[in-house]
C-alpha cells in the first residue's frame, strides 16, 4: 500500500542524455548498461527508450534473494549477446532478426525484444508477453503501449488506494496541506498520469464541496515531466560475453 505521508522527491543521477533529452540504449566498448538506480529512470528507460522503438515483447521477473543481481546481469547479457553496437542492431533489423534489451532496477528486471527471429523467443517460450496486451507492472506503475505510443499510468490498484486515502484526508486537512500532498505524489507526470492526477484532484474537491470547504487549486499538480538521467556516471558496465554463453541463471 502506498501511504500518503511525508515528502517525496525525485532522485537525479548523472549520465549522458540524447539530443532529445531522453536516455537511449548505450553500448560502450563491448560493455552493456543495464542497472538503473532509480524507479523513475527505470520507467523512462522501458517506456521511452525501448517501447517507443518497438521492443514490445518481454519477460519480467524478480531475482531471488541469495542470488547476486550483477551476476544475473552478466549471465543474461552473455546468453542473449546483448552488447552489440547500434549498427549491428540496425543490420539485424534489416535482416528481419529481433533485437533484445535488458534493464534492471534493484531485483526487478525486464528482458525486451522486437519483432523477428531470436533465441530469446525459444528460450523464454510461453513466458513471453506482448506489452500491447499485458502491461508491465512494477513500483505502482503500469507501463503499456496504446495508440502507437508508450502508455504509462498509475496502476489500477494503487489508484483505488490513493482515492480511498484522499477521500478521508479531504475532510481532515487544509487546502494547503492537500495541495502539498497532491504535488508530491511520487509518480512521473506522463500524459496518462497527468489525467489521473486531475481525477484525484476532482475527487478531493467534490468531497470538500459537499462539506462546504474551500477548493484545492489545480496549480498544485505537476504537469511537466523532466527527462531523467537514467544510468549515472558511476554506472557499472557488464563485460562482453565469452565464446560459451552461460545457460543457467
């Protein structure tokens, strides 16, 4: 349950951005970036850098306690030969072959693939999902693809929880307190989330209007999303694969 108490803040880390302001998949000297230190950066990397470029097929999972996430990173990079250049990926695409990407935040990871042939589809089998039909759900976010665009929302269960809490708080807190709570909701304001923010504000104001209380102004809501620096300068890079890829995690 997401509790509306205390302050929230966006964590910024250092790293390179593309000219458009978004972090793109990065390959440096046969090393592969995959570990994202912040939830916001993870969501951005999946939605903006991968889904927007056709990585619709995915397998998501949680690395069990007792396993070193970084060792799992290395094995997956080796298994699926992920550390290829952008030119190699372009050649594969022209040849009708799929490209695969991998990204992890804490112990949660996602392997994503484009259309085409790739051992990924044989290895993962029935576990593969299509994000256009089954969104990726993690950290109270739902990350899907609709209408030709990535679609990032607050997960339905979290929205119900937020509504329940805000309905109670609407009659107990001042308009200034409620404005601060709504402003600090810990979600990046992608377009669908902006609509959800407005939905929550309307709920608060309807509840307060019945009791004759003053309205909370919509100026409290965050409507501009700032691109996050995804990986950071101190990023750990996974080494290039050996000639014999590992077959077990």
